[in-house]
């Protein structure tokens, strides 16, 4: 997965969630200047990252052009 595809996948998930805690944690992570160690993240965030990595390994990804079509109105 390219960096651009990863950005789009993350943006897609952000647009789909109404979870204020998740959005707050994401905001904190994006504004954090030091390297984040997986073990320091909340358990549900760790699980989400691991699940996403496993899905990527299994090829369960949405092609970049499909995501662009779906979210063109937001970009």
C-alpha cells in the first residue's frame, strides 16, 4: 500500500466514525511530536492497528481509484 492509499484509508475511517473518543485520540496522535510506541496506545487502538495490518496482509484493501470515486465529494 502506498502512502497515498494509506492516507485515504485513514481519512475514510475518520469520515465514517462519530466516536468522539477515537477522534480525540487521533487528534492527539497527529499532534504528538515523539515516536508513539504501540504498547503506549489504548488497547482498542492497538487492536485496531493490528486488525488493519492483518487485513492488509490478507489483501483486504480497497483500490485507490475506488476510494477516490467514493470520497471525491469530500476532497
